[in-house]
C-alpha cells in the first residue's frame, strides 16, 4: 500500500513541444526542491551531498531522484527516462514530494491536447493550484479548459474503468474531480446534468417542481414518453426497436410519422442519444455504461440542441473556462498542514506555532527577483552572521590557514551536524567549492561559523531526538524545529554565491 501519482495520457509529446516541456519539467523539479544525492566518503565519514535538478534544454538528460529538500525526506525513485521518453514515479507520500510529482503530471496534462489527466491513487486531482504554481514559476498562462470537455472525459474514464471491472464504474465524486474545485460554477450545463442523471437516476424529476423550457423538463418529458412506449410495447423486442431508432440518421428520424415512435423520434432531433440510453437503462434496470459501450459509435450524433442557457451565462462560463489559472506562489503551493500536526507533541514544543514553509527556507533559490524575498528577520540574522564571520576571519593568521587540515575538519563538522540534527546535508556545489578553497580565510571562517551554529542551536534542536523511524509520522514542530532550520538556511546561503557575496563578501 502507499500513495502513487500518475498521468493517464501517453506522455507522447510532439517534437516541437518536447524541448520546451522538458525545460519546464526540470524547472518544476528544481524549484520544487527535488534533489539527487552524491556522496563524499573521507576520514571515516560518509556525507550526502545535495544536487538539485539542473535546469537546461538538453532532451537527453537522464533524471533520477528520491529526496525533497523541503520535506526533508526520501521516497521511492522518480525521474525522467530520455530513451523511453517518459516521466516515472513510485511511492510519493502525501507532502511536498507528492505535490511536485503531481505538478509534473499536471504539466503533461496542460501541455498535451490529447486525453490525459493527473491522478493520485486513481483519483483525478481537482486542485487548480497545481496549474497556478506552474503559471507562477514558468511564466505561462495555462488554463484548465481541457477539463470542461466533460462528457468526452468522463465517457473515456468510465469505459476504461468498465474494462477494469470497477464498481461503481463512475461516481459523482469522480465527475466532480474532473472539474477544478474552485471553478465548479462554470461546469453547469447539459453534459453535467446528464452525468448526474446517469449516476444518481432521475427520480428527483417531478413535473410540479420543474421549470418550463429547461433541459430537465425535456428529459422528464422524454422519460414519460419512454414509459408510455414500454406500456404499449411489452414484448422482448421493444428495447431493440428503440436501439434501431437511435441508429437512424436525422432525415429518417424526421420522416417518422403516425407510429409509436413518432413522439420519441421528434425528441431525438434535439436531445442527445445518450439521454435515451440512460433513461431506458434506468427504466429497464440495465447498466448504462455497458449499454453505452455497445451503442456509442452507432447511435446518432446529429441532434440540434436547444439553447437552454442565456447568452450572458454562456459567455460568463466560457470566460471562466478559458481564463488562465491565477499564479500561486511556491510557498503557498507547498504549504503543508497534515493531520500529523494535530497529534500530541512533546510539551517543549506544544506551544510553538505550526511550521509552514517560507522564503527563509528557500534562500538557495534567491536570485534577486521577487521569487524569493528575504524577510526582515532573515536579513538581520544574516547580517549578524556576517559580522561574526568577519571577526573569525580577522582572528585567522596566514600561518594558521596554511597549517589547518581543512578537509578533515570540514568533513568532521558536517558529520557532526547531521548526526545531531538529522538530515543536514550540504549542497554539492558548495562542498566542492569549499574543499578547493580550504586555505582561504573566508572559507575557513565559514566552517568555523557553521561549527558555532551547531553548538549554539543544540538546545532548540535537541527536540529532534523524539523522532525515531519514519520522518513523516512526526509533527514538523519536531522535524522542522528552528535549530535544524538555521543550519539548513546557513548551508543554503553558502551554496548561493550571489547571496553569499551580498552578505559575506566572498
């Protein structure tokens, strides 16, 4: 058992879309905190190095990862296979790793015009925030209009589930999942109404409660005509005769007069064939989707439907469907609030506020734009650290810098941080830059400052000792305590050369 994400389409993009898509995908994985691991094994220490997914246009890049920086945890391998040209994933959990994997599947969905939808454990996701986050980080204008081909989407979904022997084949919640949860007001119409009748039946249709000149009134009248037909035709061939009627072309149906079919034939000119099939299935206690599978390709599709909605309402729905999903910031998108947070926590942190990701946790991605904004508290903290760093630099002599066994000390300090605080990993680029510059005072002082942070934050960080086993089973008041976060944030600044230069001068 576990949580799995998937995309129901083929992932077969055209050549002109593929390069752009893969660039977007890598950016989604990068900004979403997906990391590959490298290792450094020296002086008896085995250090994991974070290697973020690189953003480039190379369509031949193979990607494989299983760690999310913001979740601070590993799941099963996911990635992109350039030979097979597909994105894959296995168990994805229910937090940030899950969100980012699902965002990739939504990226497939909004890029691919063909059938295909993002799913989690077989349920189509209805949260429009995935597309909103894509629009934010990619600068795109994706809408969810593909979801509003409601009949075509649910028909294919249901027939596939029929083939796989699902029971029920399709529920009302399945239908609602196709519609973005914040935009269900735009999904009203005959297709949604038909699906509700197929799933829930039409017993709620009462003549006295139906407004005139509406679609429910026409469906009700059709049902009454079918009931009357079956009262007049009780032999076994009655249903087959109706199926034959539904297979006639428009001209043939227009010319039916003076027969038991005359009233029904007239209705076929403006009602979809599926209406007759689901009403017959309900009256005769047949399984609609089984009947529809046999009939859908042979019944008429030439009806000329009445206009049931006003022009104003149709235009309003069309605008809502076509408009891009409003951008959703990374912190808002990755905001985590699990039931685990409501479970009992040690009294040392009971009164602490819940942890939610902020831009303070995204300093590695700071580039001077509005994507990551440095808070006033973070600015003050970094300036304090910069002062300490300068003092440490000034205390170092050229001789002490040359004699210092930097690499061994660096490995020891990193191992110490990970051992005490857990899941504290340096970025790969920072690690190799530091070992290449180990005789320079700036780097020596930075390692000494990190060692100081390890000591200074032990009291607040010791709460991590309550965490045993699966990381995701503990409140983030424990796993994302401020002591741990300070160490992570410092390492992320050291890995961001532009930001490090701005505060620390090197």
